C-alpha cells in the first residue's frame, strides 16, 4: 500500500512572518496536517481506495477517508502557495489577465474572495478555481471539501478553520484573510492555472 507523507514546506517555518507565525506553522503543518496524513494511512489499510492518488481518493472517498484525504489535499495546496511577504503583492501575466477578465479587477476579486472567506459559516475553505472552460470561479467549501469534487481545478485557497489563524489573529478572521495577500506566490498560482 502506498503511504502518504507529510509534505515538506517550500520555505523556512518562519518565512511567512508576520502574516503567519512560526508557532502557527508548527501547529498547523507539524501537528494538524501530520495527523491527517497518519489518519489517512491508517484508514486506507485494506481499503479499495489504497493506491489511488490523493485527488482520486477525494473524489471517490467517503467518511473519514474523504475527510482526511481532503484535508491533506487542501493543506498541500494551501502551504504550497505561499512565499515571504511582499508589500503590494499582485498577480501578473496570465493569472492577472484571467482575474481581470472574470472579476473586472484584482481589487474586485480580492473583495469577493475575502467576503466569501469571512462569511463561510463554521470551518472550511474559500477557493479560486478554474472550470472546464478556463473561467475562474470562487467557491466556499465546508470542512474538508475540495473543488475537484465539483469538476473544478483548484488554484488558490485560504483556510478558514480556526487552527489556521487563531494563535495570530484570535477571532479576527477578516484580518487574517486580508493579510494573506502579502504572501501569495502568484507564480505558483499561475503554474496551477
């Protein structure tokens, strides 16, 4: 059986400060994500889904297998999309053009994305994805859901589970969402597109 492993971060655990603290990275990546990896590996023993890719498990799985696989996929995309903070961090190239085409402007996109993240009840994720025709859409996904379940291609996500921001922002989810723009690695988002 193929075992899933904890992803290595593409940056030092303090590289995202002050937007995301080293302490939050330690808990979020080193404890929460690791628990999902260990749980999924245990659940896949003797499962007909063992050996499938993470995306296939998210599309076909149910219950605990889906929850843990979804959280691994979501977190790998989340942690993989960041880089050291930059002032006035904006997309360029094809992703910038697509955002302007489908939302009118980067500012309009940011406003809608943050609003969807701030208003998602409970725990979950806000996503920018591309549909089969390449049109960009923003979705709210609860718990461990991922846009691949809707036939979409996930590009960018902000985690709105409290463990993603509570040490740094307490209950100020909108402040957390607004700060994340400083660390989005737009080259990675364009590569996903």
